[in-house]
C-alpha cells in the first residue's frame, strides 16, 4: 500500500506498478483486485499489463491500511506503557527499601 501511494499519477500500467513496487506481474494480479479498482468504463475491458488504466484505491484497502497503522501505533504505545510500569515498580521498590531501612 505504501508503494502504491508513491505512484505519482492515477493513470499507470501494471508494468509500471510492478517496476515501482518490486512485485512480479503474478503478485500484482493477485493483489490488484483487493487493493485497486479500475475507473468507470475500464472495468469491462480486457486487462493488458502494458496499457495504462485509471486506478482508484478501494476504500476497503485504504481503511485496512489505516487499521494496520493504528495497530503499529498500539504496539509502540504498549511497549512504552510496559517500560513505564517497570519504572514505576522499581521506584516503588526503592521507596519501600528506603522506608524500611532508614
């Protein structure tokens, strides 16, 4: 998805997309139906890899990508929360140690 957003133009061929993303034609054909849809009247045409089409990122793909980004942020914040909890336990143990022995 990141690579698909790097393509500057809405109109590109499958060959250009494969070159920009590093996917093989087989891999691109596998994922194109779930990520992209063709613009308007082009949906009924026979698909050729060297012909330029107007592509639209499907809403489902876009929102799935946003969910993935949110998941990555959640993992990052969970790690921060873990280390803050470890720090809080260490501080409380130091406080208990100081109150017991001083």
